[in-house]
C-alpha cells in the first residue's frame, strides 16, 4: 500500500466516526433488503407466527419509535462514557495514550451499532402504511428491529464492562507493550535491502557516504512528526536511479517545513557524478503527521510507558504501584530489544551501496527507558528496587557483550542516586544488597 494511503487509512482507524459511519451504511442496506423482501415475497410471517409478527401498523410504528428513541439515547450515553474515559486517562496517565482509546475497535463498533440500529428503525418506520387503501407492514423488518434492540442491550452491558476494563492500569500498559513489541518485530529498517558484510567494501562505502560534498538535499514540504517510511520504495527508487540515499532523520523525529529529510548523491558504480532529475514524489515514500505513532517508532512506545511512570511518581498523584507496573513493562520491552540484532547502517541492493539509515541504537533506547524514571524516583525505595530488577531482566537477555557495559552503567547510576536520595540507612542497605547480588550474577 502506498505510504500516503497507509497514512489516510491509519487516520481513519484512529477516528471515532469511520466505523460508526460504515455501520450506518450497513443498516441502510439491511433495512432496504428486508423491506424489499417483505414487499416482494409471498411468505407471510404474521399468519404462521402471529405472536411474533401480528403487531399491525400502529403496533409496528410504536415499537420502532421506542427502539429508535432508546438507541439514540444509549448512543449518546456511549459517546459520553468514551469522552469521560478519554479525559480521565489523559489526566491520570498521559495524553500520549489517548490514541489507543480513539482507535479502540470495541468502542467504535458499539457506538456504530447503536447509531446503526437508530438509522435502521427510522428507515423501516417510513415504509409502514396503515390506511385502508394501502396497507403495508414489513413484518420481517420489524422483527429484525426488535432483535437488534435486544442485541443493543447486550452491547450496552459489554460496552460498560469494556470501559471499566480499559481504565485499569494493567490493561493500558499491556496494550502499549504489545504495540511496542509488534513494532520491534518490524523494527525499521530490518529486511531493508542487504547489509554490506565485506569489511573492505563496508569501509569504502562508509568513507564514500561520509564525504561532505556531492550531496543534494531533499526538503520536507510539511511540518510534523516522521511516522512511517516506505523502506522498500526508497530502496527501489535508489536502485532505479543508481544513487545513494541518506536518511537524515530518525523515526519519530519532528520535521520542520524546509528541513532536510533526505540527501542524495550519485552511486559508487558511476565513473563520474551525474546530475539527476530527482523526482518531487520522493516525499511520497514517507508519512509526516501531527503526532507520533508506534507502528515504526519503538521509542514512542517506550516514551508512553515512561510518561505513565513519571505521572505516577509526580507529587500530585504519588501512585507507586502504577509506576512499578509501568517499569516492569519497560523491562520487558528492554528484554525484547536486548535479544535483537540491530540492522547495519549501510544497506545495499546486493551489489552497491544504496541507502544509509539513521535509527536509534540500543544505548539510546535504554537511556530513554531508565534515565527519567531514575531521576523522578527520588527517595522512593520500591521504585529503585524495581528499576534494578528491570535492568537485571534486560541484562539476562542481552545477546551482545557490547551492550552489557551500558546496563552496568545504568545500575551504577541507580545505586549512586538511591544512596543520595533515600532517607534511611535501612533503605540504602537494601539497595546496596540488591545491587551487589546483581553484580555477582553479572560477573
């Protein structure tokens, strides 16, 4: 799917009107189909099942009017509950997690269901005729309206349960973790061309890429956050034009209109530099939006968990349990990253250097996950202990010896800061004991 279409599709998924709109259209089709069935079929349900169908024109109108009115009221209640939930989550956890509630499929479907039943009843109600000259009661359509109303009762109960479940801290942080984990599994730019494994070729390619001259900038035409990059499209474009493409911004970076997003120069296989006609549609391979999302931005998933931790540790809330829960999931995210081999900076089409990527490394992720929670855990013995255990979880999963000093440094910073800020010798001693135990295991 082209990058621009993917961006539009993502915006539709995060809206509260798209799915309800589709369900309203579906209700139009259902009402039209059932009324047409009643108008053209020779089957008369009111004769075979009089208790279900024999309501007459006035009875059908009254029932459909009651259903339509009640469904509209319940739809307004559902929207109010959703907005109240969004407001509470924003103030209690972090405004960054609002996107998860906006794109919650259950909320969208339930609200669309209520509005759809309301629309269905209005359409069927308009087809009922009760005069002596023309008498028509779409019995099957009326019965379907009754069944939809009974389904609305079940939907309302389920919706209230879902809202209550969604407000629980465990549900919120686990959802963020799963989204972040999915992004790690597709970590940009994994499977992006082929790495240059030959040391001599890699050194020559790196020297060529680091040259300051010969690069032509590609300027961003809008302001926002870098949300997505079509990696396959960029590699194909660079291969087709026989150029080297350097990505100047990391995923999730803020892009100002007029800033340099890419740099392009002739490929190494050319005997001499050639001025190419860089197409204006190069920007079609990226998505720039008004906010960050986690699809290709692992750092944003980590940032959401960090925000929840900082909010919980703030003096106004002071919720240590919520902070500990978020730290546990930060450790789980760090464990996933520790098991992963990060892709090389230089990517080729199999023969020649084509793309230079810019991505966050393991140390940056660890600093993002642990620096601010450590600073804001000032004087909190329980949080210091949980941070050390989260680091131990990451350390145990680390696949590279180069990453272990980063984790040891974080543990040392935690021990030092805890010793400076904890109030009692008992708390300091506990941190020292835990730190020495971890260091012994890491030796």
